[in-house]
């Protein structure tokens, strides 16, 4: 939805204007998707790229993304039901 697009644009803008602004902080990406999706979403990968710039942490990878694929766990995370 448009919220995701806005969030990505804001993160990109922050990363461009303030690289390293979150250096020394622990940042984590958690994403939820349907249980049949095996890999990390493109949205989560884009977020990781911007966080790496903001955090000045090159060792954070797509494999570090916490992936939620269970419906109950997704609901606990705050994903609304369809």
C-alpha cells in the first residue's frame, strides 16, 4: 500500500541526508508475508539497504531479516487479518 511506499521513500531520504546517523544503535528488520513466500521480500531488502547506510553497518545482511510466515505470529506482530 501507499504506507509502505511512503516509508521506503522516507528511509531513502534519511539515508541520503544522514548517513551514519544511527551508528552504534542496534537496528533490526522484521517482515511478515504469506507462509508460502520462501525468501525475503523486496521491500525488506530495500529497508535493509537504507538501514545499512543509516547505521554505518555493512555486516547487516538480508539473512538477518526476521521473517514471519505464520498467521498467528503475524497477528501478534500487528498484521491485520484480510
